[in-house]
C-alpha cells in the first residue's frame, strides 16, 4: 500500500506552529489564560485530526 505521510507532516507542523504561537503571541499578553484557551481551541483539534488522518490511511 502507498504510504501517505501528509497527516504526520501536518501534525508536526501544527505542533511547531502551536508552540510558536504560544511563545510569541500568548506569553507577552497580560491575560495569558484566555489567549492560551483560544489558541488551543484552534490548533489542538487540527493537530489531533491530522494524526487521526495519518492513522486511518496508513494501516
């Protein structure tokens, strides 16, 4: 079967962007928890979905 690494690559890039966004956008703000929750609400489902995609299509 043809191996598709799109989900793995997207997940790793998503994690890198998530950490980058937390460091450079959430850390300097006074209300950190609100920003972290919003950033997590956007990034984490996409990262999880990328790894699920990778698991489903690379069995």
